[in-house]
C-alpha cells in the first residue's frame, strides 16, 4: 500500500503540536484542509489514526507509529534541502576526478586534502589510470574532469583543455650518480646507462622514447619496468638506474636523494591541465576545486 508522504509528515506535526489548529498554523494550512488530508489518509488505510478524547481528536497507536515515519520524512526533506543549498553554493555534492598516477600524487592530493577539510559535505572520488582508461571514463561520464597531459584531449572531439603548468619531462637519477659530475650530457651517455622505464601503455613511456629517439638516443637499456611511481623513485634513489619523470609533479619527492640531469629536448614539453566534456553542464563543485588548484599552481 502506497501512502502519501505529505500526509504522514503532516500527521507527525499534529502529534508534535498537540492539536489540529496548532499543526495547521505551523504548516501554513487551514484547519479544515488539514482535517481533509487526515481523512484521506484514513480512507487510504481503511483504518482510523485518531480517537476521540472529549472534544479533541488524538492519534491512536497506529497514528503514533505512522507519525514516527512522518517525522523521518520531514527530517529527510530538511536534510535534502540543506544539501541542495550547500550544493548551490558549491559546498556540497560530488567531485569525481581522474589523473595519471604521477599527477594524482602530491600535485593533486595536497590541494585535495584541504578541499575535503573545507567541504565536509562533499563526496570525493579520485581515480587513477593510463591515458586511454581516463579518456574512456570521462567519455562514459564516470568522472567529471581529468587532470593530465594535453595530449589526452587532442584526438577526441568535444573535450576541452584548461592549461595549468608545463610539466616538462627530464632525466632523473640519484644525487651522487656518475652522470651528475658531467657538465654536458650526451646521447652516448644515456645509451650507456641502465634504465628504469614506466609501463608500456603509459603516455610518459611513449613520450620518453620519442624524445630519446629525436635526441639521438637510439637504444635504451631497460632493466626494470614499473607502473608504480613510488617504486620508481625508491629504486632510482637506491641504484645507478636512471629514469624519466615530469619535473613539476615530482619536484616535491626529490629531497636530497634525487635530481634531474641537464638534458633537454623540445619533445619533453608536457602541458598539464584540466580536461572535461565541453558539452556538459557546469558543476559548481568541480569549478570550485579547479579554481583552488589553479590558484595554487600559479603562485
């Protein structure tokens, strides 16, 4: 049996107020209108919810039980209304973002942590993956925005890109690596080294190999592959292996153990920004986080 939730909510107000007239005043209804609604509820139930007590109608046992359901409905409506107000103000809702593993590190999480602290009513979902995985999630509507390299959006119609930083790729090694003593790094120097490479499906791996070939490094002696950024940093800091890493998104991990070599090439150019579906309606939660992140990276 389906009951009108409005009638149950009104019944709970009658129980709280103690009379039909007091409840009608709180509900901004006339007393006859409220009485008609209660008769409609009883007709639907085929049972009374009030009993006579002198000249007063008071809820019976069934009426008191249904009034508790009505109170739950009112509380849910009030909470939903408050949440809607917060969402309209950009303080509540859902933030669904995606990023490659290296970008999803401190570049995002420091700002994201503060955003969560300032917006406790917002549900946050952070997904990581390779470029093709993130693009698919964005196109299927599983995430609202991707923070990643511009090339993620280039081949796809309808995706918009807001630039944030040029996260140039560079060659990384441990601080006391033999190559750190050379003033000029030559292609032959890089070909003589053992490499730690990123996973084959990653854009960073593809970009590194393209830049190496364009620089005259025709062979990379790869002895280790990983899709874990943390593992890559730890292995390189403890061995003579070299690897490639984006400068800006890994700068905070360097400390006094790792460094970048003075070797550059135009193909190391790597713009990072926000990528989203251009035909989707604006989302105040996403816009709020994006503005916050842009402020941080442009300091």
